[in-house]
């Protein structure tokens, strides 16, 4: 259960950033603020998923 908490938190951040991007497309929030937030949230989510499945060698 504890291993799923970061994934849940990052998914919630992604959903918030996506809603913020939609508000940016409606010109409620500036796009130059909402676009980097969405990009960073997607980047962090993908990099976390990639790091978890990395082969670390035989020990």
C-alpha cells in the first residue's frame, strides 16, 4: 500500500494540472503558466514509472 501512495499523489497532481490546462484553453488561466505545470507533472509521473521498473542487475 505504501508503494502506491506516490503514484496516487502524482496522478492527482496530473489531474489538477490537466484541469488547469483546460482552464488555460478557456483563457481563465494563462497558458504560459498552465502548460509547464502540465509538462512537469507528466514528466515526473513517467520518470517515476520508468525508474520503478528499471533492472538493477544481479546481486
